C-alpha cells in the first residue's frame, strides 16, 4: 500500500483547476468541491461560509465544507478519525490545509520532525481518495506583538517572516502551492488602518476573516469577490482589502506555485473595432489541449489571440485530457457592437 501511495504522490502536480478569468459569465456543469481543514484560524467568523457566499454572488457552483478543531496542529489533525471521514466523503477538487498558528515558525529541522510526518500522512490520505485533488497550504500570519516566549519571533515582523519561510519550505518539500494569506495580511496591516485582529490580537476579526476568504477566492478563481450583497464589513474596508489581495496574489502567484494548471481569457474590443480574445492555458501534463471559440473555429495551440468577425455572444470551451481524465471548461463572453466615437470640436 505504501508503494502505491508513494507512486500516486509522485505523479501529483501542484494544480489549480477550474479557474476562469475575464469579463464573461462562468458556466460549470458540476460543483467545484472545496474542503477546509484547520483550526480556529479557519472556522472563526465562519470563514468558509463567507467564501461560499462570494462564490454564490458570482454565480459559481461550489460545494464548500470545513473540517476543523480549535488549537490543533497537523499531528493532532492526523489523529482525527472525523477528518479522514470528511476527506473520504467527496472527490474533492481542493483541500486546504492549515496548521497551528506557530507550527511553521520553527526551523526546517524542527518542521521535519514535528510536522512533516503528519502532513505527509494527511496528504497521502487525500491523494488516495482522489489523486487529482489540488492540495493548498494556508499560510497564516504573525500575532500583533509576536510571541514573547520565543526570542526569535517576539515581534510581529519576525513571527510573520518566520511563518512565511516555514510554509515556503513545506511547499517546496511537498510540491504543494501556498495561498499567502499572511503576506496579504502584512500588506494590509502595514499600509491601512484596518484592524484585522480579534480581541486576543492573534485570531482574525471579521475584517481579518474577510481578508482570508477573499485571498482564497482570488487564488483559486483568479477573481475579486463580489461582496456587495453580503455586506459582512464596511464597503470601504472591503474595497481596500480586495485591492491589496489582488496585488499580492498577482505578484506572488509564481513564487508560491499558484500558476500551474490553469487558463485565462481576456476579451476586449480595440479602438479600430476588432473583437479579440487573448487566451492562455497552462497544463504542462496535458496530452490534449483544444480550444473551441464558439464561432466555428478552434485551435490546439495553448495560447494566442483569436479574432471574431462580428459582435455577439460566444461560448468558449477548453478541452483538456491528462492523467486526471478529460475535462471541459466553458466561459460565455459577449462583445457589444462597436460604435466609433465621433470627434467633437472644442468650444471656447
């Protein structure tokens, strides 16, 4: 059994599936299934439910569940029978893993002994249930004043930087992408007046949980959350958080391996009235990549620019065949009829 599990793990590529970018409307035939495993940093303020509401507001079909226990590290999670039941309950598209708040603030040698064996046990069970699950590490943040009982992390800056190094180490070791919540937290904390902390100055406030949910939404779906109807925090606060989230994720997407197995489309109309679609697919393990642009034309080239002959609504499809089987993604795009702007003379 161990040999089989190891062979399965070796073929896993850090993948992010079901990603859509652009101005079109998203279509999914099946729900994207996402499981959050962690402790109070995950379940406080019911953050997974907030993430679910973001998806619903954008018209995405998702199934979001959590499997959490307050204060637990990966060693304790690895002993939870209910967690394995949750893992085996669905063929998850994504499983998010969050350790104890100080678990990755130690040296690599400490992480190797205290965390790695249990994190491996959990990831092995995830891949055994579904070898195509995308596992994501949830990078946390530093306490507002650090952790005074350990001199090397007794300030926020030292603790935050130490946690970042620890998650980066685990990411390289397991070839698992990291969602850099802690780095978004740092930018918002240092550049705004937004209070991200609860009363204990360690756990997230409602604004902190909004930041977490929005960071995951951006990392997974390449999209800024539409939260106007949710109204969990003030609109001005939400706007600031979303701005920093987008900046950090785009800047660090490659560093934290969030740029694998995804596709992007950007549709626009030029000043000369041409209807263009920029398309990019990044599926390095795919045997087949086939674009159908919805106008009778197709392409097997992974990326390029397609020109539509006239305005209208088109359904763009991307067909992928790889070790996880065959999948088809759809996105509906709409080009409004181009109207040339008339030049007007200036009036004194």
